[in-house]
């Protein structure tokens, strides 16, 4: 999982007279009771978080909530009452392009005991399904001190440097000290793997205490550039699916990249209609959010071609609108780097020209020949290192999946099971079989059972067939992890398993030895 490097931001309070920043609503508080994913969490029988909607005193929308919060005497170090939001299992939110959380709060009555209650915002991430949920904490120890009008808390989505028992504050978010005993996963703020948030009222002693506050308009804002990787010099990420058109051919050639041991996309030009149009590209799923970087980032790639001076186009699409950049290849056959600012891409007439381009939902990226009719068919371009921004790469191959096992079923099939590789996210798994023990998946006697199996599935089925009649077959199996960067790991292997294969009719492609054709 990549770690997003962020700039430190200082938390400010804004009055309601200021212009509301446009962002993505996390909770409007217009109809909180209808949101089944929001729950109240308290500790102890005496604590509570009671709330009601207020349609008169609000910042935006149709309502705010009026919350009466009481925290009982539980521990010497205090306790909590909070609102908590969690997505269903295996779902995440991508906050990568946001840099701030904003919450409007109005304190009607502060705590009885001065300094006894603080406000915390928790950001919960989960590196991979099934992993521990990790909570990153922001704390404001002043906002609840005394009654106030509407003020806006600004929470920087920046992971503070952690040196040990650091405590949460207003300058960013941080993991709780180890002594607090809160769950951890990879100890990185994975803004692309957010599973929820908490708005927590926390006491700092064993004194029973309470506050009454109003809450409104909890949202995330900002427009931070997020690098987008198309081909990292080894492979395309798992979220891209290649395509080709106009009799073009797409291939990935190992060792053909611009530096030793790197790979390249080989684009063989076609010319299906005699008009010089053809291309290769990728469908993107889920759509990529390039909005944060569209005005400041560039598309970067390395390319060489045996057709110097060919007219080409790089193009992003949002499902209907196409944004392209026209360029001419260098006048030699060597490798060159190309850098094109995203803001300079123009709306193309082969897409919808009546709507604005939605850079937050990019569904296609492709290269195409731009109507070059100078005999391009059969010529080749090699392209590598394609991305926007300045991404960080992890080229370390994943570990071998553990506990690989094949189970013989009674319906002419084997089931292969394994454990996913810890620490991976967005990875997929390939399953192979052979009559011999597998040490190299590229060996000529190794065949494929299935590829691209997502994280969390951990099973594949091999349908068994044999020539002519039902008969026993013995196979060995291997499972390989393909990281989200496209890096294949080492195989995890199974012991041999014997099971009955279903006989199927075969065709003999050669003529019998005594065959004589009719005269």
C-alpha cells in the first residue's frame, strides 16, 4: 500500500459567516436517524449520547443535531461517548484527493469540570479486507471549554511524525500511543482505504461530566494531487484492463524497457480502415480521480519508435468526454521522455463536446495515431514508465501464499485453497497446475487454472478432464500473488493430489497409418 506524503497544515477555526468550502459531505445531519451506518457508542451503563434534530438553528441543509452527551465515571483515565460510522465489510472510501475534514460545532454548555472533556475525530482505515481497522486521532482540547456560537473545526488529513508515546493534537492525525491498546495494521495513513470515522467526546479523568453541543455539516475538502500509475516499467496495475483497436496489437515485452531489467508496452500500429487511425489503451476500474492534479500535474512517459515523426495522441476519457494531447514523435529511434501538462489537454471532437470533462472519474486512457496516413501499419512504438505526478513504487516481489492445498472433490474437480499474502492490498492471485512439482510457473509443463483472483477469495476450482474415459490424474498446484503494482511473487505450492477426471472424446488430427484416399 502506498503511503501518501502530505504537507503539514495548521488547524483553524472558522466562523459561520465565512464562505462554506465545497467538499464531499460525510454527514449532513439533515436526517441522521435514516443513516443505518451511524451508531452511538458509549462505555458504562451511565453514559449516553442523546440527540435530536434541530431544523431552526443550523449552518446548512435542513437540520443540525442537538446532542446531550454524558460520560460516567469509568476509569481513572476517563471514558467516552461518540458517534461512529463504519462501512460494510469489504467496502472502502477513497479520500486521497482531500486534505482536510471540516465539522461545524456549537457549544451550548461546557463540562462541569474545567478541562475534563476533549473532542476527538477518528479516521479509520483498513489496509486490506480482514485486517485490523486502524484509527488515526485528532484532538481539540479547547473547543468544548465554554459556550460558543457556530465555529468550524478544520482537521488536517496529515499523518504526524510518530516518535513513541505522542498524543493527538490539532496539527494532524496520529495513531494512539501503544499503551492505549488500540488495533493497528500497517501503521500508515491509507487515505485510499478509509472505512469510517468517529466524532468522540472524551473525558480525561474519572469525574462524571457532560456537555451539550450542536453539530452540522461534516465534510472532507481539498484538491490534492494524487499520482496515477498506468505502467510502472514492469506491468500495468491491476485496476487497468488493456485494449486495442484499428488492427493495432498490444503486448508487454520483458526486458525491452528504457533501463536494464525493465519492461515496455509494444504497440504495433495497425491501419484497419486506411485512414491512419488505430490505438491501444486501458479501461480503468474503478474510475481514477485526477481532479486534484489536473491543473498542476503532467502525463509523463518514455517512448521510442521505428517511425520517427509519427503524429500521435494521448487521451483521457470520462465515459463521454475525451481530453487529448497531440504530439509528434522524436525524429530518431531512441528512447525519449515526454511530459505533457494535464491542463493543456483539449476536448476532442470524437467525444461529447457539450459537457465539461469530469477529471474525478476517468474511465479510459489510450494512445492513438492521429490520422497519420504515411504508411504506419506494421511499425512499432515501445512505451514505458507511464504515470501522472511523482508516484512512489514498491518493486519488491510479494511473498509466496501460505497453506496452499488441493482438495479432491467427488465431481471431477479439485479445489485449491490458500492464505492471502499479509501486507498486500489490491493484489490478485494466479493458480497453476502441472503433472510435476512446480518450481517455475513459466515452465512448458505448467498450465493455468485461473488468473486475477481478488484478495479475500482464497479458492479456485480446477475441472478435471481426461482423454477417452474416466481415469485418475495426479496434479501439483501453485499459487502466485500479483501485487497491485503488477509484480509477481514466488509460488506457494501444494502436495500432489490424485482424483478422477471425466473422460471426454478426443479428435485425432493425423490420418491412420494405412489410410488411403478414394481415387
